[in-house]
C-alpha cells in the first residue's frame, strides 16, 4: 500500500531533467524541504540514459510523432472553473522516432555481430538521449568540484578530436606535442598554428582587444593570420567548434577555453562521464536526497491547483493521486505544462537565451571506429568528430564515438551519437549528409595496408589486414522538441509561484543549462548561496554525545572506556609494519596506473 507524502514543502520540483535536478539539489543544500516528482519510472527526462532494450521501447512508445509539448486535452479543459491545471500525460516523449537494422539475414554477420547477439548484450549499453562533453575547465566541472558532487560519478578523458578534411578522417593536433608529432601538417604550418594558438591563449577581454576583434568573423580572423586552408578548418571546426558565421571574439574565446582545458586531466581538453551523461542529473538528485529531499518516480501528477490573487492566478498546490501537496514554489520541467497556462509577450531579443531542444539525433552502432583501429589506439575510448555544415545548412554536426571503456557499450562494437539542429520533421534526412561522410551501410572486407616505412609485413610480404570502413549495424533517429516557450520564441508570463525550466540545449558542454539553473535559483531564493560545498561523510558530526561504555568493554580505574584506537596507532608506529603498508600501497597504485 502506497504511503501518503507530507502535505507541505518549501519547494516541489516536477521532472528530473538536469536543470530541475540542479535547482532541487541547491534548494535542499540550504536546508529547504524538497519534493522531487517524475511521472516517468526513470531519472533524467530528456537527459536520461537507457540500455538498448529500454531505449528501443522508449523510441517506439513516443516516436510516432506524438509529443509531450502538444496539448493533451482541449484548451477549454486545461484550466477549469476551479482553477485546476491538468499537466500533460507524456511530458518527455521524443518525436519522429524510427530505427533500422543491418540486413543480417540477407548479407550475413558483420565481424561476428548479428541482431541476436547485439540484443543479448542490451544490458551493456548506456544510450544517452542528450550526450555531452565537459570542458576540463568548464562551468560543469567547476560546479561539480565546488559543490563536492564530483564524488558521485566517475569521468574519463577524451581520447581523440577528429574532423574530415579532403575526404579523409583526420586527427586534429591540439596540444604542443600533438602539433609537433603530427604528420598531417608540415613544418611551416606547425609554426603558424603554434603562433596562432599562443595568441589565443594570451587573449584578454579588455577594451582594446574587443575593439580589434569587433566587426569580423572568426573565419576572417584566421585567414588574416595566413593560416592554410587545412589549419583554418582544424581551428574553426574542431577547436573553436564554430562555423563560418561565428563572431571573431566568440571564436577566440572558444579557442582559449579549449587550450586552458588541455592538460588538466590528461592530454585532452574534455571529460566524459563513465556510464553515460545520464549520470549527471542523478548526481544532483543524490545530493538533494542526502540533505533530505524526497523522491517519487513513476508518480502520477494530475495537475496544479491555482488560486485567484490580487494580480491574477497564483500557485497553491500540486495534486498527486488523492493528495494535494502545497509548497511555496513549484519548478516544472519541459513538456509538463500545457499551452493555455502561458501568457505570451513580445520577446526581448537581447535578453533571450538560445532556444532549447529542436535537435535531430542519431544513435548508431558500428563494427569499426571511424578511421579504423590504427587511428583509435587503446580501443577507441571516447572521441569527438566535428563536421562543418553542408550546403544549404547553417549548422554542422557533432559526432561522439564511444567504445567499451566508456562504460556505454560492449567490447568490439562502437556507439556513435550524432546531434545537429533540426531543419525538418525528418531527423534521418537532416543527418544523412553527415552520416554518409564517415559511415557505410555496406560491409567492406579488411584492406591491405603497409607499414609507415613503406615495407610490408616481414613474414609473408603482405601488409597488415585492417578494416577502415565503419558499417552501420543499427541506427535510430529521433527529434528532441523545443519547449512551448522556446518554440514560439516568446517570453511567457506564468502564474505566481510557478517556474518553468527547459532544455537540453544545442551546446557541447552544459554552460547554458547551468546558467538557467542559477537564474531560477536566484529568482526563488535571492539571498541564498547557490550550491555551497557539501561535506564529505567523514566530516559530518551528528551530535556531541559522550562515549558510553558497552557491557563487557574494558574500562580504566576511573570507569572511562579504553581508547582501543591507541593500539592501532601503536601498530602503525611500528616502522616495519608501516614500511610494509607503504610498499603494498605503491604496488596497488602501480597496478591501477597500468590498468588505466
């Protein structure tokens, strides 16, 4: 029998997406009572991760074009005469979902893989709806460290930054060592590239620098430094992550951010959460729960009760089953609120953030990492490949490749995510020009290659056998929609006490999401600190009770408990024991390092 919840909280949060989870954690951290609800039976909303079987069920259940952002009932029934607002039934459903398998029955297995084997391994997959990377010196990493939430997740460094140049997949030289060891750029290009990167690293946003970079694009700035076409492509697409329209100042700042993140956690500017990005919202949910937040997944939230105030409708309570639970504020994630609750106003262009959602997404499984195994040492790890916009498009595509070491797929198979802005209602057509550049729908046998010195294998005179063509074993496409406020490009006025958050955004990191969470928290609690550092478990002291002797415990002449820890300290003081422990710790550390 389901137990009743408390009937009053400081804050109720509906939806466990990333922005909602950050706000809930921040409120709970400062001592507010928080109730966090989700109508789904999983965490994350549009930020969730699924195993393969759950992902396919999710895709089929919501991929028929029906969307949570459409009104689930006629407008006249949304806010009834008693000021009750019904919420949408499927708040976080994707649109236009479809999937396709390689024709195993007709064409046979691909490197030992067939549909049955892939489906049997479904538990080893962690498929993100909104995959991201974290700059090592970015906003999300800073927040995870400053709040001490980083202890709830594991991360690994990115292994490779790549792009397509002259029809070939190329590894982009990023660090000083990469530049000087790269064989894709000549000596003169190496000097030009290093000089330009150093100028970006030393860039300061003062008045003189802003004036110098104002009024031109980053592409023009690169050409003014006389960089060759391939260097322009590397810097613009793969380091600045921009395009031909990127303002110069934004491009230089992006390159500096990239360079400042290099070497912080290995020879890479990016981190990726092990087991997928769906871990990030759950980290904030864990912190909220540690400080007293109450969580209810798979909870039917019927609607929001409003009341008439002096200046219009204001929030009163949330109806969950037979209960009406009141709070001072309610934060609602994307997709829950119907259209009729919004009172739209003329948008303020200068103050409006980039709209959320409107993403075309692909999830693809392949047999070979892009470029072949020789370009992906160590099994591939995690790699990013940025492709520029094709003719007629404004935005390129971001492609993330995961191997088994990322905790998101089995060995000898590769999980690829492709993300771009949607330009139509057909995500497959939106992504097709990009996917065709790096992946194939046909299986190609391994080709003969020769060693770098031009000699073949000494044993039989033949080159090494390597398959450099990535064959698509499974592909799925879907759209993540914009919320109603972003879709209509309007500022909205909500009833007092109701706060709307949205996302995911078309960004590589989480900057805009964190900015929105901070803004929301400031609106609700303007005088409170946003996510101060949480103490480690060993730092928490509960009460100040005197030690009480248990029956049978040894006592001193004054009937005080004996300090048994002194025996441990004396043992630790033994030089031979300490040396043995130290050597054991060193051996374990070396084993760990070799394993990594």
